[in-house]
């Protein structure tokens, strides 16, 4: 992620639209680990051209292939509509721990890809 102000964060969702009447938002899931939303109590919202904004996550639940999020202080459809298109971020240090031998794509920068063909290896 290269947007200004998001260095040190990972995007886990992108807010698509308001959902319901109490300020909930429907968000596109951008993580391979959607179960992380079950215990998500705080996050950061992208603010283009500025530092991300800390938010408290009151509730989160899956719905029709998306995640519905309720943030503290976002209590109306118009409040939720102002969040449209923003990324939901978590600090880089909260990255899911992978099993040994598994890697995130961004961790492979500068690596060579080798393929084993029969008894030989080629790039």
C-alpha cells in the first residue's frame, strides 16, 4: 500500500457504502483472513493526504461476501456515507502470523522465482 500516510499499516477492508440506519458500513474484505474481524476492537481509517484516524470497532459481522462494520461515533446513514471508499487499516505489527514456509507477497520483494522441471531447476 503506497498511499500517503498509510506507511506502517495494512489494508484489511475498503468501505463500499452505508448499511442499515445506525451508521453501519458494508466493506469489501481485502484480507485472506476474514476471521480477524471477529476480534477487531480498534482500527484506523485512511484519510487521503493525512495521517490515518483511529476508530473503535463496536461490532463486525459477515454479510453477503462483505463485512459489516459499526464504528463508535458513526451513528447515522450520512455519517456512514462520509466513509465511503476509505480503507480500514490495522498496524503492520498486527499482521497475521503465517506457518513456517508461508510468506506474504510483499515479503518476497527481491526474491528469484525458481521452478523445478524434472531433475533440473530453471528461473
